[in-house]
C-alpha cells in the first residue's frame, strides 16, 4: 500500500473520466436488464469499488457490461414470469441468484480457475461477442421506435383470455394448498373468480404481453407491429443520440461522446417540454440493502436458477479476465487472475445485496482509465465514488432522461461490441472440413453455431456447445496430424515418402524384412487410438520384431495407454516382439502404472537410444532369406 497514492493525479483523472463514461452505460444497462436504471447505477458503484479494492488488475474499471447484462436480462425475465409477472415479488429471488453468482466467482478464484480461461478458443469468444451485439441491437429497436408492447392496447387485449385463465389457475392453486377441501372452499373459489375485475385481467394481460415480447425472438415477432406504430419523436431522439455519439468522436475524444449525447439530447427534450417517455424514476439517497434476500430466503425458490448463477459467474470470469489481458498489454504489467476473480466476486455479491445488476471488467472503461493516466486500484475506486456522488446529487434529474436516448446508446454499444476482427477473417480462414460435399472452415462453422445459438436460444449453452465442438475439432486435427506423422516402415521402404531419422542411417539392409520401425510423433491420446491400433495389421508377416520410436511422444493419456496395450498384445499373438526406444518420462510412467511395463514389455526391451536397441537386436536376429 506504500505506493497507493503515488500516482494520485493520474488515478484521479483516470477514475473521473472512466466514471463519466460509465454513467450513461450503467443507466442503459440497467434499463436493458429489466430492473431499471437504478439497478445499473448501483451495480456500477459497488462492483467498480470492491472489484478494484480486492481485485488483481490495477487499472481495471468494473461494472455492468453488455455480455453480463444480456444474460441477466434473460434470467430476470424468466424469474419475473414465474412469479406472476410481479417484479417486486421476484426481486429477492433475482438478487439471490446474483449474490450466488458472486460467491461462485469467489470460489473459482480461490480454486485457481483463472489460469485456465486462456484455453477458450477464439471462434467461441468471437461468436459469443458478436451474438451479444446482435442481441442488444435487436432488443433495442423496439424502444428506439417508441414501441412498448405493454402500452399497445390492441396487442395487450389479445392476451386477456389467457390472463383470465392464469388468474383462475392461481385461485385453484391456492385451493390445492389447503389440507382439506370442502364445499365451502369451492363456493369461495367461485365467489373469488366472479369478483375478478377488468383491471386485474388487464394487469395480467400486460404482464403476459411483456413476457411474450421479451428477448430476441419476442422482438423479432413484434417488429412488424412496431414499424406500423412508430413514435416518431422517440425515433428522432434515438437517432439524434446515435448521430452525436458517432459524430462527436470526429471532433474530439477528450470528452466521452456518449455522455455528450446523453446530456444534449436529454436537455433539449426536457427544456423543450417534449412529450417523450422517460426512464424509470431513480430512488433518491444512498442505496439500501435488500434484506429480503436473507429474511425470505428459500432454497426451493432459487434451485431452478442455480445453473443461471453458475453461468453468470463463468461469464463474468471470462469477461473480466479478457479485459485484464488488454490492460496488461497496454500497461506492460501482469495481472493476478485468481485474485481478480475474488475481487469481481466480492463486487458482484455486494452489488446484489444493494439491488445492483452483476457486471465484470469493462474494456472500454478500463482503456479510458489507462489513457487518462490511471495507474493503480485507486482509479477504479474513484470512478465508483464519482458515480455515487452523481446518484446522491443528480438522481431526480437523471430520472428525466428519455428512454429513447438510452436505447440509442445501447444500439451503439451493440454495434461496438461485435467482433469485427473475427468477422473480417471469415473469407481467409482455411476450409479444412467437408460437410455434405461443401468445404468449410471449422473455425468459421464454430463461430456461426455459437452466434446463432446464442441469439436464438441460450448464451451459456451456446458457449458450452462451442467449447465441445472446438475440442472435438482440435482432437480430430491432432489425431489426423499424428496419424500422418506416425508411420510403419522397414529400413528401405520409402514408398510413403517417409524420411528416416538420422540415427537410422546405419540400419542393416539384411534385416529389413525381420525388423520394422514405428515412428510416433505427437501426443498419443484418445483422438488417435484407432489409427494406432491398426499398427498390428500394417506389419508384414515376415516381421519378428517391431521397434516403437517414442522420442517425439510428449504425452500419453489413459486411452493411449490402453491402445498401446491392445497393439502389443495383438503383435505378441503373432509372435512379434515389441521394443521401445526413447520413451519420455510421462508416457513411461503411464505404462508402468497400467503394468504394460514390465508385464508385456520387459524393462530390458526399453532403450534410451536407437543404436542401443539395434546393438541388442543384432546379437540374435538373423536374415531369414
């Protein structure tokens, strides 16, 4: 801590600049999540402060991000819909899921998972980031057009019959909860059903309409209706916001264009007294803990969403550590991944208690912080304090911001978050697979699968499928490569263009029919076992001895060991002896653990060099011709 205030000036400039950039994004992400602008602001305050304080990346600025908000939006919509569309009733469960995600992140950090994130293939990350951008763009088109399904009377009316059924179903469910049912209970149910008011039906219909319109599919289904009911004032406000964001960057980057757009468009709309739709009201004062998370805790209520917590934790982990790598490249420093996960987990856990949405390390805000002079953790904490001051001083003012302005901001975020580097590379990537007669690039295919599944199905499931496909593709390529490199030959058999290893030059030509050599190159793993087991079929009937050259086999897994065992047994049944040359430490250890050595291959049949093996064989192997 002795250097904590050494870079105070740079940290102050960096933190203030990053905080200003974070303000409009926090409000926009809060609105997009479904919990309102205050949830985004609370998340930005608490995550930024505590992730900076306890994290392992000195210049990282954390808060709600596009990927985390996209997943949170789906989680929130799901929980609200299962709680009769009542957001206040669902809120404790939602925040508990977010709290659990933070705790899981802390656990991941303590378990040392951070160092494994680097193994996520680029096509998966590329497809995921592009999907996030597409999702944000599609879901923000409706508010940018000024169309809100809950406010469309004609659309809501179509759900009134279903709303009536839902209300009746809820009444019957309450009766099922009784231990003993009587005639009076049924009469009471009928009386309650008859007392259902049009307002109750309308409220439930609005909930169903909003649920049906949520997500990408809902937005796509309602696009024709939205285009027929454009609110041109809202559309103009959204377009003006987008134009200022992109246009102001051409003038100067000293002031964040997103903030300029927010202030200018909101100011004009407010002072001109335009009849616009504003964002939800932001509560005044310091955020208060939501104690219902603890007082109303129910394991059965959150059990269906445990996977959602795990998904958020892993996504936050990936999102944060990718930003940490970018920060390292800019500052020439080295972050501590596991400590960063603990810090992010603490930030997300505390933010959830105060009603904030989850977040992660934010790339844009981190880059802004570094460029403005941020050097230490103090910059992230200053950014959080600035947001808190804005909340306490300008909360009521911020409540007057037009919803269309935030929709415009989010549209630019969606456009910016997509991976254009990966998209531009699509035509140039090698087409290494043949699918139904069509040559395709496996990496492009994986990216597109992750992109499509993320947009139209489930983000986390899409990433999981992408990882599995990437692993399978990699193993297929490694198996093919190993098969190409590993061949059977006798001394002068070069029909396969096999290049003899340098120490085999003195191999006696008289023994070419009796002794065969098997070159192995690369790891012997389950992706290559089938090809390796065909070895016994490749050996000529004239052979009496086979030398397995394992100098270039750095690793062998359990499948590989059993493949060796099966092959040795098959050769021994043909009365062919097997010798091993140059085996490395790990493969030898595996063969000893499975008892291939010495049960099938005696230790005296294992040689360090090819010359040692040949000196041994020439003492008793004779030319049969």
